[in-house]
C-alpha cells in the first residue's frame, strides 16, 4: 500500500469504532480524522459530511487552517446521540 493511504482496520464491521491505520500500522488514537476518513468510517459520501457541516447535523469538527478535522471521541459522542430505539 502506498505510504500515506488510509485503510480501515476492520473493527468497523464488528461494530467497534476503529482508528484508521496507515500502511497496516495502528496510528496514535489522538490522530485527527479528515473528512474522507469520517466519510469512509460512516459509509457515507464525502459530500454528505460537508452538507452535515453546513447544516449542523454532523459531528463537531475542528477548523485547522482551511481544513476540517474530526476527533474520534467527538464522533463517538455524536453517534451515541443518533441511536434510535424502535418499539
């Protein structure tokens, strides 16, 4: 795999939040996720993440210069608020 390309570690399929891995090695848990990382993790198009950003529906993001980044714990908290129980 080319250096710098992101690959998910497979825990997503098990229902666990996994950190992205680079070249098969686990990265630091504090690594900030890109819009592409978040979209890949959630299985939604990148444009959906950008739309959520403008409407305020998605997880809170951080502006780093002209880039948007997401913290894993913020994504986990946002996902916890999205859980619905059907009767």
